[in-house]
C-alpha cells in the first residue's frame, strides 16, 4: 500500500521565516512610535524606511492617531505579534515536532498533522491585516492620506507594504499598476497563494482521512520495529507496506489490544439499498439474508454474471437482486457507486481466505475507507479490522401454523469464532421449547390489544424506571373471605372498571402484559387462543365460572363424583424442592388454579390433560384476582373436580391460605393444606446465608413489605442478634430503608431502635432457579446499587449480620465482642465489601446444580 508524501513544500517555510523577521521589525516599529519617526532618536534604526517617503506618510498616518488615542496603531502591532507566533509554531510543527527523542526521524511521520492548519491561519492573518490597511483608509474617506493624490497613495503608501526594501526610483518607473502588483505580491499575492494551497491541502487530507492513516502506519511501523531485527531506513519520502503483511498487522492488532464489545442492535433495512460485493456462494447467502429483511439488494463484482455462483445467478434470473459488473477498483469509483445507488449497507464477500479470486487486502481497505468517508456500515469477510458490523449466527423460531415467528436468536463472537457461534446458537435453541416463537407472537398480540388507544404513548409503555412489581394503587374490591360474594366491583359493559380512566386502565393492562411475559410459562403463552387473549386483558368476568384461559384442552372429574380442594405450597421455585405430597397432587388433580409467581418449571410437571388457570393478578387488582381464584376453586369442587390451589412457597406464609380455608369451609368444603418450603428460609439457604447462626443471629423476624390494600406495615427495630426477612418488599425498598434508618427511636412505621446505615443487607432474587442472584451491600447503599442492575423478580430482603457471616473464612463471632464500637462494625462491613458499593453472586452452586438437575 502506498501513502504519498504530502508535506507542504519548503518555500512555504522560507516565507514563514522571512515574515517572522519583517513582521517582528514592523511590530517593534509600531510599539516604539513616535521615537522612530524621522526626527526621533531611534530613526536611524529604520533607515530602510527613510530611503523612501514612507516615513513622511507614516508620520501623517501614525502621529494623529497617537495624539487622538486611536487604538488602531497598537492593534496593528498586536496583530503583528500574533502573526509572528503562528509562523514560529508552523516551523516547529513542520520541521521539529515529528522527530523522536533519539534524534532520528520517524519514517511514519514526516510532519505534525496540525502544521498545515497553523500555516493556513498565519497566512490568512497576513492577508487579512493587509486588507485591513486598505479598508481603514477607504471607510475613513482617505482621512490619513487625503492630502495625497491617488498615485502617491498607491505607489508610496500601498506599494511600500509590498516590499519595503525596494528603490524609490522603482516606484516612479513606467507602469505604476504593474509595479503595485509586482511589489505587493509579498504581502498580498503570496499569502493568498499560501491560503489557497494549504486550504486545498487540508481539505484533501480530511477527505482521505490522512491523519488516521498516519496514526495507523505509525503504530504498524513501531510494531514491526519491535518484532524484526533487520535495519530500518532513517528517512523516506513515501511509506510502503507490503500487502502480504497486512494480515499479520491485523492479527497483531487483535491480539495486542483488547477489542471493544460489539453493540447488539436489530436493524430493519426495509426498502433500503444494500450492496453485496462478490460473486461467490457467500454473496448469495448474504443477499438472501438481506432479502428476508426486506432490503433492496444490489450485487457487484468484476466477473460477468455468467461466471458467478449458481445460487447468485438464480437470484439474478428471478429478478430478486440487481447485478452490476464493476471493472475499476479505485476509491473514486467506489465512492461514486455508493452515492449513486444511495447505499445504506455494504457487504464484501470475495475476501474469504482460500478463495481462488480473493480480493487483495489493499483493495478491501480502499472499499472500507470509501464507506467510512460516507458513513456507510460495512462488513468485509475475514477482515474484522475493516468491518463496522458483523453477521451473527441467527435462528428464527417457528410460530403458530408453521409460519416464521417474530422471535430471533442471534449469537456473535465479534468475528473471532463464526463456527463456534453456530454451535452456541444450537445449544440455546435446544434448551428452549419449540413453541416459544408462538409465545412471543401472542405477547405481541396482547401488547397491541392493551395499547389500542393512542393515548398510551410508547414512553409510558416502556418506562423502564418503574420496576415490574412496583407499588400500584389498589382497586377497592371487597374480599370474598370477609363479605358476601354479592359485593363485587362494579363492571361497566365494555369490560372496563368504573372509576378508572381509559388511560389508567390501559397502563394497568400494559403492566399486566409485562408481568405475564415474566411469570407465565412459554407453553401457556403459546397455547393462548384469540378468545383467551381478550379474556386475559379483562380484570375479571361477571361470570367467573366461564373463565378458563385453557392451558390444556380437557379434564376429568373425580371418579366418586365428590369434589375436593387442596391448598399446596410449591416451594421456593425449583421442582427438586417440591414435596412428594405436592408432586402427587399435581399429577392427580383435574383442575389446577395457580398463583402468578409459581415458576414455569413447576407448571411443566402438570399432565397435559389437566386444566390449568393462572391468576390474572392485574397491577392493583390483588383482591379481585384472589376472589376470582376462590370462585373458580369453589365452582370446580361443586362440579366434582379435584381442585389444587397452587401457591408459591408455603400456603400459610403470606399466601392467604387461611382466608381460603375459611371461605371454602363456609361454602361446604373442608380443604386440605399441603405445606411447602417457604422461600423465607430456603432463599437465604440457597445463597449460603443462615437465617440463624450461633455467634451471629439468635432470632429471626419475618415480615411483609406490603400490607392489606397496599398499605405500609409496622417494621421491627434493630436488634444486633436478630435477622430480619421481608417478603414482597423489593418494590418498596426506598420506603423500607427510610423506615428502618429514621433517627427517631419512636419513628412512625418502626417498633424499636433505628438500623445503622452500615447494616449488611441482601436482595435475593429467583431463589433456587438457575438464574438466582443475590445483591449484597450496606443498608444505606443498596437502593443506588439496585438501580445499576437489571430487575429479576420475585425477590426478598434479608437484613442483618448473617448476610456476611459465611463469606470466605467466615465471621461467626459478631456477638462475642460486646464492646465493639460502631466504627469497628463499620470496618467489618467495609472489609467484606472490599471497598465496593455492592457485591453480586448469581447462579446455583455447582453441587446444587448437579443435584437438582438429577432430581428434576
């Protein structure tokens, strides 16, 4: 690859040196007036000025201005000083700056890249200053030389600005205008020529991105000098890098510098022009990919279409792509082609390693530079250094009725392992259910139905600042467990809710769709029918017995005709932690009514012949959803069904199991309660946190973060030897922290002393699931820490010293030191956090992962 030496010529440097002397002289002359005038004691210094009548004119021009305190004279001198500084800086950047510390010129850097710009500014300053002299006289109506005729003005006053050392006799020679242009060339024509020359030089350098080329070649030269022992040239007028070594440079760059992460985006090139360069099979593959995305594909190559790959010829003959033959390979030709075709993306395929007609690296770089100058994204096969985007390994899932769904999975290795990316993609696909694409399509339909009114903006729908389970004002719905079933929320004819505006209802529906996406199993979402989609967005029906939201298509009554109801706890989440009794009940039930938070892995154990209904727990509709589930359970039992009321954790640990027992008893059914492992105990255990530990925690307090109808609850005060666990409180973490840490000992909402701000706290999310996570921090830092991480509901909170007691070598003597000060305790916590605001640990421990996979 050739990079021409485009240094500014030496005559520009000679001019700058000449102007430094003359302009410095002129600046001193201006500053020292009037002593430099013809009668001053310094007049002898300016003898060249006195060789012509210039001193007389200068006296007429300068003395009146000086007497009148006119700042023009001093402004002129200041401009001269700035002009001198620019000229000196140009010479430094042009000749001195590029040289290295060992006094040897760097062969990859002939001059500082900013030298042309500084030289342009200096020449423009000279030209502007000279023009200022003329304009000053013109706008003041020749006030300084008005006593002279125009011939004297042009020849004596103006021409002497051209060449001060000229002979006065030359001024009176024939052809005064010719003399003027000849003499004024020093301060008018020459600066103007330099401005034009350097201006074109700068524009050309910007277009060709010369600065980047020099920086890259400087780096590659330094790499070559450090790795090779052969002698290096000390000077050169052009830089040559052999094409065969460019791949080595690319490999060296990728191994010596950590590459930045890719920016995963989905791009929709519908009706946009995409250019594929090449005629091989890969070109046809890329063209097909772009066609599937709705792009207009143009293919160009140096070969005739008859010599292209069969797949490419088939696309061209079918009229799906446009084929163009391009003979030339210059940057101008590529730039012209990109502009004429209005290309949005470029893909080069004829650079594959091992291909017979592989494009040279220098040609690939030319295409890359042309795209970069026009801001066009480009991919060059087997050249990650010259690619601004890469093709991931993509799989598009099948939706309903065999039609491609909207779900695509893409895996990228940033061009470092394309074959491996394909393998990773296959591993992901095999671990997802085959109907997950249909689930995505159904959620899309739900979103469309939920935001049917234009009042709901995209910003409101996708407000990521609102946590999934953030508090929502509760609808005032009487509980069936305390009042008669006739007192129900008023339903308006179109399925809405009285007292809520249309926009408020839509926002709740969108939050509900988000929660369904997070909690419902893929199988359940995939099996939703059109009528199910409509019912899913209703708060509840006036006849709840008709609501089925069918997960499976058929069911069977109990053989003896007697219905019964079982309240079952599903445990913390993993099927391996389900009790044997609960597992048996799931296998033998005919109707299962599940809470929203029961994981999909538990629901997957339900036989396909069993009817399943998942609670429609709309945001703010906890009471209504609970009423609906109890009515469905009662109706099923009255029909002879074996009804399982499936709850997360344990039915009697904030599961409202007691209310359901009383309701079913009042209506003639005595329910059976099967306990479950509560997440209050299992969640910390899965994270290796003991809720009680000798020397650390002697007691445990279990609280909820939200009371009835969303009201706050009374929280316990601080006791060093006690663990505090809060369920359903992560969404209200700011309120909880404020209540726990308020200074007043009798603070409203807390029963006891305040918690120290340094108290250890852990947020446990999705306990016992493969993606379980705990975020550990101090009580006064946890809220800000949570904002930096993505949300993984459901979560629970544990506060107290057990959070850190089994970390590393362990700290199980917290209670032994009764004289420990707050400073000592704070140091324990800070040492545990190792100077960070928070710590994160996620995933199942290896032993648990192997054990649970076998149990499941």
